[in-house]
């Protein structure tokens, strides 16, 4: 009979119940962080709208105008990845550490860097799958004919039965992609920065938070989408403000959700 000590399994992180008040407090904290470091964050997040403008221009130049809206809405799928550096700055401010913009690269020193890379791959796959699905739905609704200009495409979307099918099916499929992304990535990225954790545990914890707080997380998802849409309207430039606020707010919401 062996007398060697038996390893004790590590307990799963505690998941707390959230309320709408937690969302308000997290958004307020996100605004506070942005006001403290606006120059750093605007410089950092200008990369994000720039990518959006390039992607939209590419779509127009390649006669796939119908993909412009999926590209914009797809930002919500890669948002958690784009905000990793912002989570790091919030973490450092919370710990009373230096918050110069160069510390966004401290993400590369994270103990759970492999987990962050794994999450990045998952979100990239989801983003590409969403674009492929959107294109397939458009071809199912309208066939393979060229849509031409944006005006012509919008006319077909809102004035034809095929357009109604595109709107209904496209939004249902987009909802599925957004819900999956929210469940697996909302808190897994902040957790990977905060702790030495593997990919399965980070994803499982994020899913557990969503399962324990379905209504509050649905509200959070609507807030994120709504703010991203508002930020994208003025030629994507508004994302330079919206993205850092949402990124910081997500970090604070993670702190409230995971014990």
C-alpha cells in the first residue's frame, strides 16, 4: 500500500451572480479607465477602425458589397481579442502599477500566453466561419449574380422577398455566432491574463458565468453590439472611443463575475 500523498485537484473558480447594477458599475469603471489613459488607448485602438476601413474597401473593390455589413458585425466576434491589451492596462491600474501604453505588450509575458493564443485562434475561426456563412446566405437568397452598387443591394434587401429571407436567416445565424462568442470569450481572455490557467478551464469558466447569468449576459451582449454599431456609424472612427471603454468595462465585469 502506497503512503505517497495524493494530489488534490484544484477547485474550479467561483462564479458569482451578476445584476444590471454590475453592468452599470463596470461601464462606469471602463469610462474612468479611458479618461485616465485616453491618449494611449486612442492611439492603440485606431488600429481597429483602420482595419475596418481597409476591409470595407476591399469588399467594395471585389464586388462583394453584401459582405460589408457582416464585416462590421463581425467586429463583435474578434472584439475580445482586440481588447487584450486594454485588459492588461486595467489590470495594472487596479494593481497600482505603471500604465504606460507600452505595457500592452506585457500580454506576451503572461503565464497563460498559450491559452490566449488558443483563444485567438478560436475567435479567428469563428470570424472566418461567420463571413463564409454570410456569403452563403446571400447567395442562397439572391443567387450568384453580382449585386452591383450598395444602393442596388439595399434596394433588393428591403424591397424583395429574397431580401426578407436574407434579413431573417442572416440575423438568426449571426445571433448564434455572437452568442457562442460571448459565452466562450467574454471572460476567458481576462482570466488568462489574471491567472495561470489552461484553455479548457478558461473557456469553461466563461461558459459557467454565462449559464449562471443568462439575462444579465444577454443585456451585456446587447450593450456591446449597440455601442459597436454606434461606433462604426461615423466611418468606424467612433470605435477608437467605444473599444477601450468596452475593453476596460469587460475587465471590471470579469472581476465581479469570477471569484
